[in-house]
């Protein structure tokens, strides 16, 4: 059964690779069209119904692009739709959520110091939050408040901050940030699937039928696209955050999340203003740097990271792996080769927090991270980095024998 851990690790890697590929495609096309839209120039020679045009050069060729606010007089023979990038980004992201956080709920999703719940309950809460989040957002956009674009965005910001706080009351810090990213990404992808593409299809159907399309469909789609534009960078931050415990593992992690959303606005404002040829507002970068410095300060108050796995969480794993005959030797090995970094107060120069929040100072912590130790230091040479603690091939074999014998013993 130990082969399962290796297969699961490769499945997670494949899903992550798939997710990164599709996310690059979606974000790239989104940023391109935002820049294109803002850079359009109105000229007198444009065809009827055309709003503006743009000349671009790339790859040795010139491109002449025109935009119609509603639609051209006749439907072109070929029409390229930009939608599958969004769909597959969400699907691959949800697959990652299932593999890492649902499949490893006891370790990565649940912190019993925060909320003592079972894995099925935690998973149901996770799924419900994503679904209800979209419903609440959509209702807000369709309410009278939706007519005021900036007022709506202010209210949505309050909702996002509330969700940041709420997730930290339910899950581990790592899972809270990941869910905040998933919550936001679900809204963004649903905007494409439920609003933007259907509205464009209505316009296309009207053109084919010889009707004049209603401009309201384009206006609604543009508002949702604007939201997606300002939410993209925070989502990327939250998806990367699981590699950096100082972002998710502190008492004020939800405040950090709130400031990240603001940084997303300031950074995108600079690009949007620049692409619209309305100047280069350098003040946005000053504000961004100030916000980031504030985040760095918040990550050190207080010093101790929160959200780490406790002994109650890992009780089943403790019984399985700490009871194996190899465990005493493994404990000694981990203490000499790993705990200099993976400790509440690391002693290795330059390390001020345990990497990824993983501590290996006692039996329960070692047992809780048995699978990670097996993959990172047994089956592979990923840990220690550069083999800085001189772990030997025989010691790696010991880690492999410990994990595999414990797993096999459980299945017999």
C-alpha cells in the first residue's frame, strides 16, 4: 500500500501542473484583453458600430484590431471564444483541492484547536462556502447596488474580508488562505460560465436572427470582467501562499488577506491606467510597498505561528507510525537531520520559522508528517535541501523501511 503514497504524490503533481498551465492561459488572455480594451483609439474612419481600434506588433507581424461595443452588422464566418481557459483552470484547481485538502483533511484542512470537526463535515463546509459564495455575489451584482460599480466593489471587498476572517475560524491557516483563493476564483470562473459567455451567446443569436442586440448584455459582462481583473492578483497570492507559512500561519492572517486584496487593486490600477494612456500613477507602487511592509510586520506579531497540527489531530497517525519497530531510530535520525530547521525556534542560520510551518520536535509531529518525510527524504532527495545535514543513503533507506512497514502492518 505504500505505492499509494507515491502514486498520490504524482497525481498531485500532475494536477498542479495542469492547473498552472490553464491558469497561465486564462490570466494571460484576460490581461491581454484588458490592456487591449483600455488602449483602443477612436478614429473617424472606423466602420459603423465600431468603438475603437488598435495596431499592435508581435512576432514580426502587424495586427489591426477593432472592437464593437455591441456587435458588427454581420456575423463573421469564424469567431474565437475565450472560455475554456477559465473552465479548466477552475476544474484543475478543484481537483487540487480534492487531492491535497480533502484527501489529507486531517493534516491540511482541519485544525482541532480552531474547530473540532470530522473530515466529512469539513469538506461539506468547504463545498458549501464555494457554492453559497457565488450565489451571494451574483445576487449582489443583480441587486440595485449593482448599478453602482465602485459601490458594489466596496461591498464585495467587505464580503471578502469577512470570508478571510471566517475561513480562519474554520480551517488551518494554510487551508484558510487556499479556500479564500478558491472562493474568489469560483466567483471569477462562474462570471465567465454563468454571465459573460451566455450574454455573448445571446448577442450572437440576435445577430443570426437579424435582430438588433441589446447593449445591456455587453454592459453586464463588462462589469463582471472588471471584477475578475481586480481579483486576479490576490488569487495568485493565495494559491502561492501555502509555500510561505509567514503569510497564512500567524494570528493576523485574515488581516494580511484583507491587505492583499488592496494590493491587487493598487497594482492593477497602475497597469489599467497605463494601458489607457492616462499616465503612470507611481503612487500606486508606493502604496503597494507600504502595504507589503505592513504585511511583513503583521506576520511577526505574535512570534509563534498558529494553525499547526496538534497531537489530537494526528492521534491515528501516531498510533500507526510511532508504534513501528523502526520508530526509535527514525526519531533519532529526524532529530539530528531535520529538526534544526523544522522546530518552533530553528537553529539553522537564516531560518527564522519552520519551513511550511512543519515542526518535527516530538513523536506526534514526526508521526503526523510520516508521509511527507517518506516522500521528501526517503524516496527522494528533496530534503534536506542540498543535503546540508549529510543524511546518508542508509538513513534514507531507514525512512523508507519505517513508512512502508508501518503502512503494510496497518493493512494486514
